[in-house]
C-alpha cells in the first residue's frame, strides 16, 4: 500500500543521494515532487471511480485503495515516460 511505496521510494532516493552525491535538498525536492504527482493521480483516478449518474448512487460508491494506488503509480510511470 501507500506506506510500502513511501518506504521503498524514500530508500531509492536515499541510495541515489549516497551513490551520486546529490545535494540533500535536491533529493528531498524530487522525492516530494514524486509524491505530489502520485497523490494527484490518485485523486484523479478516485474521482473517475466515483463518477456516478445519479447522486443517490454516490453514497454506495467505493474506491478500492490497493487498486487505486497501483493504477495511479502506473499512470505516473506512463506520464514520466511519455
């Protein structure tokens, strides 16, 4: 889920910092940017999942977090590789 992604991406950025001697503030900014992109894609996909034709159906609408997180990460990946 989200905590696993945060831990593994933080670990990746820490390794990049150590390996390439990047400036700490730049690494932190890039990490924050990645999280911002991911959150934005999560919000967009959640909104699409919750689109319903009838307002009464909104109460029954549910977003699957595991699917959402994975799909949003795939969307970020696709966008970055365009």
